[in-house]
């Protein structure tokens, strides 16, 4: 099987996950989905990884589903299609729930399921020339497995428009609706350089605290503000206060020194 993704973890603990099918605009099929899932598991299992960056080689982030893959799905029955779609759904779930903070770097076009990948990341940066399209209805399909993440990121009104019209929309429109956090201007540095302030900020923070905070955000966003939430949030802060990292962070703050996870960064990065 060809390698459709590149994966590495650098000395700072940045896990670089790169889609690498530039000849087909990084369109994904069942093989790429499997390789992306394997890389996410590797990142999650790693003791060194602290941040994951999702990016793509070539002119475009991803054209969405590969044409040959879509052709093969058309020949499968209902049950086979459920299984096939479930693999893409699992990829989105695993990226969305990855314990590490995630940053998407979007170059060029992101179509179809690629919009879902961006929506599943915690943060996303795109070039000024990037564009997005939820194109499924153009060919009689629907953006089903990515819809929970896209609707959450865009908001229901924008999702109604762009899912139903399949219009192509700009990076600045994506920024306006919350799919992106930053859009590079024409004279900005490259995407990796633009991501550096976010990466540096994340590396300054406690790794266990970041994981717990991601879990907290998911819990709070999915439950009503009631007595159970008050009790659960109190339990969570108490749990991390007595943890090794929580104790180290509080001690470092009171002693006016760097916590251990900052002093471990190479080259004096803080």
C-alpha cells in the first residue's frame, strides 16, 4: 500500500500529520482514512507528543473524496456503504476527541470531507487564497458523517446555506463563521510560521491540563447548566488540583519559577 500520509514527532513534541497525495489534491479514500487513523493513534499513544498539526502537501489541502473511491461505493450495497461511511465517521470522531490540542493548516481548497477535518481541529489557520465547499449535494449526496462537526463550527444558519447551496466560500467567510481562527494576508509568512505563536502558547501549558480542558469543553458544551454540572465541574478542578501536574503548577506559580513542562523545552523556548 502506498503511503498517503507523512507522520513525525519533532524534538519539541509537535506531531506533524501531513496528507501526501498532491497529484490528486490530497483526495482521500479508504487507504488514506486508515493511515490517518493509524497516525492519530500513534500521536495519542506517544509520551512525547504534545500538539498535533494537520497539514497537506501540494497546492490544495484536500479535494475531499477520491473519485475512484466514490465509484467503488456506488457499486456497494447498503450494509457495505454503512461500514464504509463508518470508517470516515471514526476518523472524524478520533480527530475531534484526540487528547492533544490540534491545529489545521489549510492551503488552497478544502472540499467535502476535508471541511470536516478542519472543523474537528481545535484551531485552524488558512491562506488568504484558501476556499471551502460542502459540495456533496451537487452529486446527489449529503455531508452526513462530517455534519455534527461542521454545523458546530459554522453554526446552523451558515451550515444551512453552504450545505444546501454547495457554494464555494472564501477563507474570510470561513473566518467570519468560526471555521477558522486566522487567515494569512498575502504578505504573511508561510502557514507553519503563522502557527508558531499558537504552538508556543500551547507548549507553555500543562500537558495534562490541556487534555483535561479539552474534555471539560466537550462536557460543558453537551450538558445543561444544572446542579449536576456544578457538581461535576467542582469534581474536575479538585481532581486536577491534587494531581502531580496540578501540584507542580501551583508550586511553580507560588515559587515564581517555571513549571517542569516549560523547562523541558529545548533551545530556551518558553
